[in-house]
C-alpha cells in the first residue's frame, strides 16, 4: 500500500502542526494565540501534546496512544 507524505516530517510532527493551526483559541478565556506552539512528550506508549494559554494559563491537552 502506498502512502503520501503530506507536508514533510513524521506523522506525529504533522499532528503537532495541525494542532498549532487549528487549536489556537483558548477554550477557557477565548484568547487567540497567534504564536501558538504545542509541545509534545512521550512515554513510548503515549504521546501527549500540550499548549499553555499565555493569557490565562489554561493547559489544552491532546493524548495519542500508540
């Protein structure tokens, strides 16, 4: 089965980029972070993506089980 590389990087890097593009508005205070940067950490079995709102400090989290 053939796969396409859409945008470069690994699938996990592309997912982080997706979150940075689509989840920049804080769900708690509504602030839109123009420089939205998500961090990723892994335990080997899970990847956790996090973004901290610079306005109110709320942490938005997404977790992927591998």
